């Protein structure tokens, strides 16, 4: 019976690993759909490189820093290249999480980032930035664990970490050409395929059942159904609440924000999926909706941070909310609304602040170093023409007829700019 139980638990964790891996297809589709068609290949390549290179770096160093023998509860110091590590199932499950945290950057810095600079950022994230936060919370030896910090599946460890890194990178790289004019007015740059984005959200929602569900690390017949139910209902509440909130806020149900509403609910419930009731999950998802909508607006209009897919608001603001919500809705006697007082809520806040501080400092320092060797963004000409052709030599879609008709008329990229009284140089002057 022990062998059977071990096998069942192993299969459950491996199924969760496969589902979390499949989430990267969702990230790729969301990011490609919410950005312009001329950059779709670039988005796809970044997501493939993230899961592949990020996994390799995590194997050699990241896992050891995250789960190795602790040095003061701050960082792991053993197990590099899995030396002395026997549990491969836990390692590969955690590898998928590491890549997920890193890939959050991809959408936030889309359409203008040098791909080699992006690769360097992914190495930084999976090598040390993400593993250090993970050591604090999930190693069983970290200082936040000792305080009693609760983050079941990663609202802070995965999502907030990725979002803060994305915020720092988006600020340092700067907005896309044409996003803001000289008067500070925000120009909408629409994505090329909402259906593709919707497919990506469904894939992420599907994969999230493994992301949260398999974080039980065992096929527990009581805990797993509760976690998966909470995961579904938080996302569902996020969709419904975002739809109605955008109708109230803007006079129509906003499609892209409503899609992100599902992700907001999912990020929000990730920290407390094993600690709250279904009612708590519904409330968490409902509150995540206005936080998402107002967060996107605040970042875009007030802070002038250009995030094409809304990743910073989804994973950052809602990640903070989900982490703090555990201190409110925990049904194990620690939640404020269940007679637990403010103790857990305070610990959750400490974890959020510490994570923001560490990621901000480490990523900022890393980007300054990367910038010395690699330009963070592409040239104006490359950005205007599109990264698919300029960085990868091929478009995502067939535009042969358009190019042929342009050639017949003798039009070139420079001619088109000149026709509108612009050159690559003054495009840069006007919009950057």
C-alpha cells in the first residue's frame, strides 16, 4: 500500500508538472495576441527560450540556491547541478515554477526589447532573483517561513517576484514608440488578435489547476478538490467582476481586461488556495477585478509604464492582494475574519515588502550591468519594422501580397515615412 500511495502521489505531481509546463503555451498566446502581428515570432521565441534556458540555469544553480542547505535563512548553499539531490519529481515540478516566474517579464517588455538583453534577464531571474525569494518561503529553512509566512503556490514567490522584475525592466527599457506623445497623452496600441489572447487565457486557466492543485505535493483526497475548486471560483469571480466593473467604468465590457480578470483571480487565489473557503475564493476573485482595472490605468496613465499585456497589474498588484488576503480569509484560525487577529496579516505584509525590496534592487543592479554589454532595446528602425523580420528573419503571418503591391508602387519603408513627413530619426524624437 505504501508503494501504491507513493506511485499515486508521484503521478499527481508529474501531471501537475505537465500542466504547469503547458501554461507556457498560454503565456505565448496571450502575449502574441495582445501585441502586434509584426512581433509575434519574437514573443514565441522569448517564451521558448525562457522555459528552455531558464530550466537549464535552474538545474545548475537555481535549485541549489532555493532548496540547498541554508545560510542564515537567506540563501541555499548546496545541491548545485543536483549533487546529492534524489527527488527528481520535486525538482522538475519546481523547474516549471521557476520558468513561470521568469516569463512574466516577456509580455511587459514586449515589442521593443533586444532579445539578447531579455535572455540575460532570464538568466538573472532563474539563477538568483527568484531562487532567493523561494528559499525564504518554500525551503523550510527560510526566515519568512520562520515568521509564519503563508504562500501556498506562489502569489508572492512566483507572481509578485516576476511582476516587480517586469516593472523595473519596463521602466528602464522605456515605452514603445508612439505610446505617449509630447503632451503625455496615452495612445492605445491594440493587439492583433483577441481570439488568440482568449485561447491563451483558457490555456493558463487550465494549467493553473496543476499549478495550484499539484502544489499539495500529494494526491490528498480532501485537500486537492478544495484547492482546485478555489482556483476555479476565484478565476470565475474575476471574470464576472471585471466584466461588470469595466461596464460601469467605461460604458462597455472591455474584452482584454475581462480576459485578464480571469488571470487576476487566479493570481489572487494562488497564495491561499489551500487556506480559504469557496466563499473566500469568490471574494478574493471579485476584489482582484477592480484592482486589476485601476492598476492597469494607474501604471499606464500616471506612472507612464508601458506594459502591453497588463502583466504588472495582473501578477504584481493582484499578487500582493492574494498574499494579504490569506491574512484575512484563512480558515485555519489565523485569518482576521475568522478570529485570528492581525498577526498573520502583518507577517504577510512583511513578506510582500521584503520581496519587493529584494527584487527591485537585484534586478535594477542586474540591468545596469547587462546594459554595459548589451543594449536593452532595439533600434528605432527595428522597432518600427517589427522584431519578427529584424531579429528572426521571418514574419509570423504571410504578407506577401501587401509587400508585392508596395513594391509595384515603388514604396519602401523610408518612402512611407517620408510620405507622412517623418524619418526614423524624428519618429524617435517625437515618441521616445
